[in-house]
């Protein structure tokens, strides 16, 4: 089972919490919006990713379970 | 003989035999006003009774699948697949005819709604019947008054819908670039703002009133109306095997007769321009697919054919059939800067990367086009393009990035010239690309009309 990060760009307001809590995968662009990689999440990082998603003030960061593992 | 037909062909002929060759959709288009119900029936024959399709509801879908019809709103998605997805979702479906045309360079939907309202309503009714839909909604731009009026007249003319069949509703949509986008339209129809929403859920699962909703372009429904009458084999008589049938294109720029033309899919673009009376000025490039599309240098004009596979090597696609010719008298750098500023203004402003990124792109391109060209570099543009792509809820930033990228690639020599010498004498030429009216208010009021023939005397 693999997980993938997604951001809802409409609700995201560039608080930047996610990049603080998951710097391994999330960096911020020049306006403070998160840049996420396309590839599935490393299993080691899943707990951190869950924490980052929970910490997002607008719940814009989504941790989605992949339907078909690649 | 030319393979393209103008908007103004001969008078309606009194036959209901399947038309051979072109025009198909644009047969009998009057120069002014619209075809009324009797004229429409004498031209195309009555709406096929669903007896042919009643035995199994999916027979229309099967026919459309065999015909290989693809959506004509720009994304070119197989229509049968979309119908099937709606049919497979839970709940009684809603069918939406999308005639909201945000693209300033396109006027095919305006032509269809103004002149041939019964053809698109036929297609909508057939789709609604085959899906067992409860409602058929026609979405038209607020500014398209002629289309609004001819549709309203046509809906009244068709009379009370039969029991258990779909109620027809005509709805105005604010004039903006993004309002014709599927999720924006559904949001508007649900009483929200006419802005794109985060997907999933897509409209085929949860659309209007959270019901499975089929949203397709008006031209797609016009093709459905003819496929139901004449069959898939007839549809495939024109076009290529991957892209069968005919398509509507909107041609603008320095040609003798700009306008909406019906062409065979896969036809050479040169034949469309010939049908429009040829070029009235030397062309520098062609914009295909609208303001979210791609530029192709005019020297390739002879090789260009209107189909996805033949345009792919040039990084272009037929999209919603928009062809804009840019003359050699215009400065492509200045035009690109103006277009980028307009696209930035048309951002819904919901997603940060699109809001900030398109604005920054427009500013950078304006600097390149302006006096102090050396202050902004093309590397900065490339950097911003990477920050914009695939980072919005809808495809608006992707389309804008595609257009700017293709402008930089196509007009490399002009961009180099600007970087070295600053403004050119062509910068002073009047703007060629039509960008529509600047939007006045952030929250646009909209005209809504509910026409229920059942309640009419």
C-alpha cells in the first residue's frame, strides 16, 4: 500500500506548516505555496506526512491512499 | 472543391436523407435569426423516436461509441465513455449542454445557439432520454443575447415535454474565461460562484444537485442529434479513423472572411483559410486551440491538418476548434505580453500559484516587451512557468503556461531581438488578438431564466 500527497490549491493559504513538518518532501515556492513531488511517499515518512496534514490550518494537505500500488 | 463550408450556405433543402459530405451541422444556417422547428424538421427529419434505442437504453451510447465521437469542448474526451460513466453512477442523472463560451476567439457555440437551437436541443434530449435524466440544462453566456433568445423560443416551440422525460432549463452564465469549465459550471448551477472546484468528485459522480451530471459542449450534442438520425457508419464517412466526423472551427485574424466554418476532421488547415477567402496579409504564425493553446509558425501552414495526431508533432491540438492567424505586421512579443496579462486577469484567483504566477509572468513578459528588456530574462519566464504548471484546481494555469511556452519557442527570433534592442517598430502596431471585455466586478451578477414549458399556457 502506498500513499501520495496532494494539496487542494483552492483552500491552501500558504501557511507553510507542511514544509516545516515534512521538509523531506515539501518545499515552498516563492509565494509560500507547497511544492510536492509526484512520486508516492516513502513508507518511513507516512507518520510525518499524517502529522503535517493534521497541522494544516486549512486542511488543504491531503494524504491519499493509492488505489493501485505501482 | 474545397472541403470547408461557410456559415452561409444555400437555402434549406426539403429532404431528410442523410447529407453527403459537408455541411452537416451548419446545413441551412440562416444569416440572421434561427431555424424554427418546422424548418429544422424538414431539413433533418423529426427527432428519431426512441424506439430504435428503447429496447436497450444504452443503444444510443453504443452508436456514439461506434461513431467514435469525441467531446468538442477542447479536451476531446470520448463522449460514449462519459455517457457510460454518468449512466453507471448512482442517482437520476442531469444533462448539461455547455454553450458557455469563455474563449474570446471562439464563436462556434454562439453560432450554434443562435442559428440551430433545435439541433443542440435534439442532442440534449436524446442524451437525457438514454440516461433517464430528469433535467436538461442549457448553459449560455449572459452576453450571448441572440443565443439566449433563440433557445428560449425553441424550447417554447417544442412544447411540453412528455411524462417522465427531462424538463428543459435555460441558464445564463457569467462571461469569464473559466466559467465554461465543467466544475465551475456545475458550481454555478448549484447556486455557488461560477468558479472551478477541487476535483474529485467530478461532475459525472456528483454534479448538479449532487446527481451524476453529463456536461458536454453544445457542438457535441449537435453531433449526437445527427448520429442518432443517420447512424455511426454515416458519421465515419468523413474524418480520419482516430478522429471521425466533421468539426466546427472559428477562424479569425487577417483572412478575407473570418467566421465559423465546418470542416472534415483531418482536413488541411490551408483549405479552411482558402474557404475563408485566403489570407489578407502575410501570416507570421497560427494559434491553435485558443488562448490556452499553442502557436505554430506560418511556414508549416501547408503541412498542418486539423486532427490530434497530425498536430501533435507541432505541440498543438485541435482543442475547441479555434484558429487565430497572426499577421507579420504584429509584434508577437507585445501580443504575448498582452495575452499573458489578460490570462492573469482571467484567473479565478482561487489558487495561489495561478494568482501569483500568472501575474508575475505577465509582468516579466511586459518587461521583455518594453523598454528595459534586459531587466527581465527568459530564464525567469521558464522558472515561473514551472511554478505554474499543474498547480491549479483547473487547467487554466496549464493552458496559460502552454501558450507562453509555445510563444517563446515559436517567436524565438523576436524575443532575441527584444532582449538585444528593446522595443521594435512593430510594437506600435494596433493589437491583433481580441481579448474580450475586461471584467468589471469581481462578483458578477447573472441572469437566470427558468423556462418550464409545462407551466406555459
